[in-house]
C-alpha cells in the first residue's frame, strides 16, 4: 500500500548523521563522531549488586505498573541532588522520563502549536531540532560566542517573534560547541524571559561533568517566576542505556505533564528506576561522577594538546571546561562534507556541523567527541585529522584560485 | 507565569480514571478497577539470574547507547515468536518500543494529521483515544457485538470518512470488553482495508493469554498487502514494569519509524532489552505464559460463577476466553457514576464505561479486572458488587417512577 505520513514526519528519507556514524563505525576509523560516554567507567559491579537487592527486596513492585511521574524514592533522591546544585525542588517538582530526549519531546508536544517560535542556540543539539520541527515549530537560531547565546540578538529574536513559546538552551558544555553560558548571560536570559513572558527549556545533561573552572548556577537558579523547565539525565553521570532522565518544573504543570507522559509510554522502566534509586542510596554518585570527570579532563587535555600540535594555523576551536565535545571551525569556506570524506580516507571521523544548524549553516564546522576514545587513539586520530584538514584547505585554495 | 499549552493537551484538568483508581486504592476496597497483572507470577528469580548474566557478560554494551530500533538479539527472539503465532516476520520487520503505549503514540504521530479519521471499536482502550485526540484525530466509533466490530458498520464508517487513516482494533480479549473478533470478521476487516486502501493498527497485548477456546489467527495473518501495523508487548506475558513492547511492520516503514523513535526517547532501556532477550534464550517463555493462563482462567471462572450467583437478572456481561477483563452492562439507564459511588460505599470498585467511549456513552457499563485479585477477594467483591447493583437499580426505578 502507499503509506501517507503526517506532516510531522520528515519528507526526506536520508539520515546523514546515521550514515556518518555507519562510516565512522568501521574498525579502521578512529571516530570522534559519536557522543558516547566511556563504557569502561560504568559502575557495573555496583549496579549488579543493587539490582540483586531490588529483586530480593521489592521485585514485585519494581516489575509492576507504576506511577506516570516516576518512582517516589528516585524523585526524592533527585530533589536532594537538585538542591545541592542550586535548584530548589521537592518531589512535587520532579517527573522521571525515559531520558532527556523524551523530556524534550513531551515538553515540545505540550507547548508548541504549529507556527509557534522556538528560539535556539546556533548551532544546537540536532535531535532537539528534529523534535521541534516535528511539532511544526518555527525555529529561530541565535548566534553564540564563547560565553553562549548573544543576549542582544536573543532579545531581538524574541521581540521580532511575538509567538515565541520558549527559548531552548544547553547552558553547560553545549552540544555541539562545548561552550558554557556565563552567569551574567543566564541572569539576562531570565530577565528577557520575564519581560516577554516566555518559557525557557534548560537542557543540562553535561553540567555535572565540569573538569575545569568554577561551577555556574543553572539558569533555573535565577528563575523567580518558575518559567524554566529544567531537564537533566543519568545518561552522562551513570549510564545512557538505562534511559532515565528527569524534568524539574513548576508544580502546577505536573498534572498536565503526567497526562502527557502517560500517553507517551505510561511510565519509564520501573525496574531501572528502582535500580538507580538504590544505587543512589547505597553509593555516593558524586564519587562516581568524580571518576568520570578525571578521565574526561585527561582526554580533553590530550585532545587539546594534539589539536594545538597538529591542526594548521587559523583553525578555531572551543575550549570546553567540561562535557564531551569540542567544536572546530575551519576557515575559508571549506565544504564540510568534502572534509569529512577526506578524513575517512585518513581513517578518522567527526560529525559535520550542518545538522546542528537550524537555518544557515556555517561551512567548515564540525564536532569532536573525546569521551569515548583512549588517549592513544585521540593522539593518532587528531594527527590524521590535522593532515586531512591541511589537505582539504590546500585543495580548496587551489580550486578557489582556479575559479578566479 | 501563565502557561499556554498546545492544542494537543486536554483542556480539562480532571483525570476521572486517576481519581477512580485513587478511591479504589483504599485498603478496605476490593478493586476490580485496575488492569494490573498478578505480581505473584512475575518470574523474579529467573529475571534476577539472567540479569546477573547480562551484567557479567555484556554489562558495558547493555549500559551504553544503542540502536533506535532495538537490540538485535531481542528482535530475533520476537521474530521467532511472531512466526509461531502466524505472523511472518524477520528482525527487519520488528522495532522495540517502550511498551505498547509508545507503539500507539509513535504510530499515531507518524500517520495522523489533524482532522484525519481513526476508526475504533466502541468502547475501546481509553489511553489510545487520548493519543489519537492529542494528534487531532477525528475518532469514529463502530459498534461491537460478541464477535467484535460489526463489519457492515465498519465499512459504512470507512466509506463515509474518505480521510480515514487507519482502523484501530484490539482483536483478542479486547480492552475493555474482553470480546474477541471472529476469524471471519478479521478476514472481512482486511478486505475492507484493501478495498479502501487504509491501514490497520492491530493492538494485541492479550492474545497470548487465551485460557479457553481455540486460537484465532491475528488480523495480520490475512494481510497480503502489508497494511497492518501489529503491536504487542511483554507487559502481560512477563512484567509491565519493564516497559517493553514491539511493532511488526512493513519493512519499508522502518527508516521513518527509526527516526520517530529516536525523536521520542533515542531507544528503549537497553539493559532491560538485554535482560528480556537473555530470559527468552535461557527459559521457555511459553511455559511461563502457561502459568499465567492457568491462574487467570481460574480467577475468571471464579468471577463468572460469582457474577451468575450475585448479579440481578437482566445484567449482561461478556464471557472472555482470555485476557484480563469482563465488561458489564446494567440495563435501565443507570448512571454509572452513581453506581460507582454506591459500590465504593460497599467497598468494591470498577472502572466506569464512560472514558472508553469515543463519542456517545452507553450508560450502566463498566469494566471488571480479574487478574489482580485472589479468588476469595473476587468472591467477596462480586457479592458486594451484586448488592450495589441491586440497590442502584431499585433507586433508579423509584426515582424513575417518581418522575412520571
């Protein structure tokens, strides 16, 4: 039969990022393309131990249907963690989700009518863009610098789009740029949101993985009018395979969120919720996060040093103080796909910048991940990448001269 | 701030079923309201054993990000199971979801544009109605009898609604009625779908829980044109807390489903997918399902006998050959909410029929669940329910006489 998809489904059947990850997955290729945490850091023995306890102590409860908004003991643990991080919250403000992706999806479904404007950092998390588009959002990108979204341009974008529903921001070690929004701009963002009476979706999967500089309070810390929907996840601080995230919200929103969550998947995996709650009561998760931060700091340092050594002059890159990603900008109108193909010949891979842009793409941009590779692989991979960049720049200059 | 929800969010903040389950949850009340499997049948020791194996053998893989469409070994196990049940399928036809609710949600999101018609059994699963409404569907209910949807009325509904996207059906031991569609009508449904070139969403969470009569081939068995999207789940045959379901589809649809699944929650809990795949390779799940069927058969028999003994003459009820539910129709325009309140005074509860109807509600209807209560509780509860029904019918007749 001929299937007629809804308007929410992308017309295009291509999956550029999927194709890239497939090519990058070849055993010869050193891939900085994914966004995978280091699996050797997963606390497997500890999780195994608490899982046995869950089966022994509350197996029937953990395997049964449960509350849409999540397991109360886990929500309680998260509330405590949130308060330590500058977010006033009780269990009544917290809903468990099947990972941050679902938090984004449910929030978008609840608030975006077709044609509503969503303002995002440019570039930003590509799967958030996919979600916003699927609900018919008009997406407006705001330029960033090293301190995050530029506030004058943000205010201009809000003022020009009276139907703005919310600002979507990843304030810490942003995906894909690795940049962090300054405290001053966080305050300004709240002021703008207050002035124009709009919401903010603060997506913070990486905030706990800071390995340099000082912690900065979340945007929600400055939010006196409870307009910030704050999202975080266990994916980067524990294990992404568990698909557990959470939303901190104005508690008046909980009944609607509960209805929409029930519609989405009834509730998140209850066994896993029990496992993670038990893990947090039996172990100090901050000690575990410290281990992750140390390893990622070391890997980032190795990547930075290799970039300085092997990349040609003129290439710009971000200097993340945490998270998983470095953003690279190669000057001179380089075609990123051509660069990617050259890299594959050199057996190294990244994610090209294109899919992270809501509108006009900056050429020659790409994202590097350092969390999932050994220090040796990082050294070798960046050396290959440096050669590929030089080769591409030279070809580009030659063809550019030829055109004149 | 004043939050402006999208059109997808129900305007009404009331949650009648939630309120009912809250009242029914009182310790004095015998509740036939929920749809919970019997937790004493969960294979806790077996699951614990295979979970330890998963942590030992493939902990890193199980805790890491994974494929959107699901763990290949689990999809393989499901494909084998599907073939035994009359559905030709390979791994390429199967996507794992976070429970059947998500299968319904993703399918609805992918195919329903606002104003498109979805045809459903009347009454039907209320959370499917919620999903269809959230995407702006025009829902048309088709009357049923003991053999399922009436086919002449189905064809009339399809013919009258040229924008029909799909028929949503629960062919086996339907929720809420417990009724099963005959083989003849399944064939007819496919013929109608072929004739009008529309899809069928076949939701089959209960099919394996048959405890009387003969198995009937799924609607998808008759589907030569691959227009049936078949949904099932581990919720009723293993444990609902695990939130794992699957979709069997035309493999041409897989790329779009994969994109939409990734947007929804990246993928379903990977640890749990590994646990269930291991359970299915180490144990015979059919032996486990046999245990469930025996217990539910016994509970249904006890409930049936009690109904025959305690319900007043004239009350109709379905005679399910499997699944979890019996549907009751009290004659004489009885107000179901009034009946519910009388039942609560008698310390017994059910789910009133109202929310299961897409449009006009049949008064005096309600759903009983027998899977989650002991035989003693079923006996006592049905006795109380019989008294409450008699009391309500008498009051109704008195007030009806008074009005004349």
